[in-house]
């Protein structure tokens, strides 16, 4: 079992931050649609990141999940932030979230 955990850690380290975001959200939220866009280049020279080697710091996230049914927008965002807490501790600086239910995404 230890080798599995080690293998997962190595795989996680090899993925881009966008890949890790998907890896953390998909099993829990079971999205019907998930788009993760790295927009870090738009924030080059950002005051909070000057003097650091930080990359992959700013992302746009669009997610459609039946798990959001009956949840307020605030609760949806909190759920996403909670699932990505390790990423925020390790360099993710900003995340723009659009979180919808399948019904909302279909415009019904």
C-alpha cells in the first residue's frame, strides 16, 4: 500500500497544476463538464508574486456538476476551495469559478 501512495505522490508531482486541479475535483464532484484554464500569463509581474519563482498561479474554472444541486453559489465555491486547499497552500494564488448544475448549464 505504501508504494501506491508513493506512486500517487510522484504522479501528482509530474502533473501540471491544472492537471492536479482536475484530478482533485473529478472524483468528488463527478462533473459533466470541467474546464481548467491557466491564465497566469495575464498576471506576469503581479505585485504579490514578484521575486518568486511561482508559475501556474492564476486559473479560471468552469464546472458543471449534479453535486451542486440545492447548494448556494457560496457553498459551491467553498466546496471547490476546500477540495483545492493544498494547491492554495502550494502556490495557487487566484481562482475564478463558474459552478453550475446541469440544469443551469442547459439554460433551463
